[in-house]
C-alpha cells in the first residue's frame, strides 16, 4: 500500500473547543477534544471510509480538513505539500465537499444553474458560454434534465437535491472529495441510486473519496479501506476485507454486531455496546472506550493506547496488542 501515491495526509490533527463558564464566559470550564491526534493517509484513487457513532468527531474532522474550521494543532498535506493560508484557495479547487443535508446545503434563493456555476465564478475565468457548457454537462452526468437549470432547490426531492450537490462539488473537476454522510438523510430506496452515482463519478472523474458514515453496511459497500473513530480518535484502520474478516478492536466488533442481517435464521452477534458515549467534556481517564468495553484491563484505566500495526496494514489502538511491534 505504501508504494501508492499519498494524495492527502493528516499528521496529528487536533480540534479542541474551549468551554467557558461564568456570566461573561471568561472562565474556562474545560476543553472538548472533538478531534484528538488523528493521523491518516488517503491514497490517490481510493475510497477511505470513516465510521463511528454520532458525536465521535467525523464531521469535525472533515471540516477541519477542508479549512471550514480552523485546526487547533497538527498538519494537513496535499500531494506532499503543507496546506496553509497561502495555498488554501488552490487546495480548495482540488478538494470539495458533499454535505449530509441536501436541504440546508443548497441556497434556496439561487437557481440550480447558479448553484452549480458558483465554484466556476469564484475559481475560474471562464466566459459565460463556457460556464453554461460545464453546468449542462454536469447535469447530464448526474441524470438531471437540462430544464433543471432555472428551477430552485425546493422544486426537487431529497435525492435530486443531493445530485445537485454532487454536480456542484464536481464543477471544478477536483481530485479529492469529502462525502459527509451524503445518504443518511435520504430514503433507503434512494440511497442505492446515490451510492451507485458516487461510484460512477469516481470512475468518470478519477476521484479520491473520504467517505464518512455511521452506517457500517454503507461504508462496506463504498470503501477500499476503513478507519473507525471513537471519541475523537482513530481506534482501528485496515483494508475493508481485513476489517470485516478479522476485526481487532472491541468497539469495531460491537459495530459489526450491530449490522442488521435480513435473515431471521441467522443469529445476531453477542457483543453489545452498553451505556452511552462518554461526554467529550469529561472523558474517562486512560482508554476512552474503557467504560463500555467487555475486555477492559487495569492498564486501560491508566493509559490511552497508541495506534499500532498489529498485522501488515491493519492498525488498532488497544492494550490487548501492546506486545506487538510497529507502534506508530
């Protein structure tokens, strides 16, 4: 895998939110570590799935990655170069985002043609005819009729709005697209159509995806590799096949057991997550998963485990594997 080209790299990325108290909010009560020391590589042409429960930091990670939220620490690299304030605009031409909510992510006052054209207005010097040509081609790619150009978002269904969002994200012909739970707000019957569209667009435009979801079956369908997040940290990272056939982290095992199987004769897994996700403002000491883990040990209550390469290309952050080599 390392011989492949690394398109995007996150190095110890952090995003902390201070929580203040008092009448004038001048005293700091604590810090919410929404993203805590995350390091990931995304290889050119692949789909890296990112999964975890709601509140684990997936969406915050995506927003920090694209510069929509300022990072507290760490670095972001694109094609080996650090992304900073000087080259962020150039990076944004190559890195786009498809948002979770197809209703609030589109400006209701703008026509569909104007919405898709907006990135071209900001980042290119195309004349009007060229912009119209690009917009019409994109509408065709996402299977929307040409008469959609003059319509407004409220005239479309949820699935059609997400197609508009996809067309807008592809307007600048980017290399990297972050998909932040892009089908979670859609009906199940529509989800399959949009997921297939994502796969087709990846082939047509040579795209690299960071695909975020809380649905393990969706991530399994879309991804080449999968990273599992829990309370702001990556706890397991592996090729899709390795993750599903030889799950290492207890949290990942629980997620696997939560996947519904449409066959009543197949018994459900016996691993269940007990309790709620701990408060990010007051996480437990040591391993953040120790309050819900069936394999908790004394060391788990004292030390936070590092992400280790347990097998070639398969990483896990769990004290069960402390005797392995290759700790990152």
